[in-house]
């Protein structure tokens, strides 16, 4: 959920991003390998995480990595497809992405969305490296999804992305990351839930907690998905006497998040 520079809601983006098919196009259709290559030219896919929690955070009593439990819930073989893009994990094809794009455009046109949808991405003014990287990302959008569907607009801030962009909700997307404070999935999925002031990303980045307070009609399905996801996370977090059961429950919650593209 984001605002225009005059403080009014950016209805075109907000309607688009509330649509599951639109979000799935981002998740399953974007080829980001050229973007990854800006950070790791020799092995770009080292930069990609196909889940939400990172590999190596925690293991069950059998030594199974938690994210492999997520892979199982998603119906994929985590080891077989390790090092492949999400497109390969989902076995998506150009035809299926085209169908998903058409679905999104049809559903969104019916509620007044105009195309292309503009996706606002901010970088620091005067940073030539950031501009080069953002230009590559813009090309990824263009080549993967088409300029008739979505266009990445590169905006700039002067000194603080938090004060000038995030806090005033100008961004459509933000690139950020963090490391777990301790070895448990709640460090990751717990950042995206509703009704928790400590859910840093839900409060400060996606603004979904703000949306959930008074959702528009087009946002109600999305908020309901977040409510279900929140319930799954809270149920998993309540299991404190059986680590294996705890991780299994968290894997179900994380798979639900990924299947509904609640965060990409």
C-alpha cells in the first residue's frame, strides 16, 4: 500500500498489488538473474532465496533443514531444484505466465486499474552504482513482464530512505534484509503478520497492518489471506514443547505465504 507524493492513495498500484494473480506474476514471472549478477557475476543464483526463511537457520531432530520442510509443503523437491529460479521450482512456462498476466489484467481492468501499472522503486540521488543496478532491474521487469503490464519507475531520495520514502509511504517495493536473532522461523515469518506491533515489515514496509484496520472492498480478500497466515504463524509459535511439530507448523504457514504471494 503506497501514497502519491501529494499524500493521496496511489489507487492504481494499491488495487493491483491486492490482486493475487498480479503478485504471482512478480513471484513466478520475473527473471531477476541479470539483477543478481550485479552482486554475484560468477554465480547469480546464489543470491536467490526460494523461500522466506533462509537456509541454515534451524534443523529438526532428523537434521532436516527447516526450508526443506517448506519445500515439501509447497510440493517441490528442495534439493533437486536447489540453485534454480522460482520459475523452475514452479515449473512455470511462458504460456502459463502469459495466462496469469491476462488473468491479472482482466480482473484489474474490471475494477478500474489502468495499464501499465507503475511500480515505484527508490534509490539514493547521485549514486551511480545504485542507478546502474536499478536500470538493470527495470530491464528485468520490461523483458519478463512487458511494458504493457508493469513499469518500474526509479525515484530518488536525498539522504534518508526511511524519512523521505518509507515513512511517507511512497514506495511500491523496497529491497531490504536482515539476519535471524536466534535460530527459529518466527524471526522471519513473524515480521509479516497482523495485529503485532513487532511485525516490522508488516508495519513499516508493506503497510498491511494499516490496510487491515479499514480495508477497501478490493483489499478484503488480501486482508483475509493475511488473517489466515497470521493464525497459522501464531499457532506454530504457540508450540513450545515439541520442536519438530513447531517447525512443521511454521512450514505450513510459510508455504501459505508463498502460495498466496503475500511477500515476494
